[in-house]
C-alpha cells in the first residue's frame, strides 16, 4: 500500500487526486475506489492500478 495526501476531491462529481508521499506524483481517484469518504488534505493509504488514462488509486482509506 502507498500513502499520500488528498490534493482535491469533488464529492459532486465523484473524483479527485492524491499526491503520493514517496514521489509527489498525482494519482487519479474515483469514488468507486474509496473505502472511506475522503476530503482535501486527508492522509490516505491506497493501492495503484493502471486505468484507461493512467494510474488510479483504489482501496483508498483514511489513516
């Protein structure tokens, strides 16, 4: 599992971005990949998978 911080999450549209702690890369997150609700600046742990348009965060949990 990777860790990071939620940069942005739009609840109405159901997506956002997480900044990974290890390399500051932005990872797309969709509400279907959430275990817990998330908000901007939450610390989270997650797995990364290859999506249609790049990397996606899945199994996202607040820590």
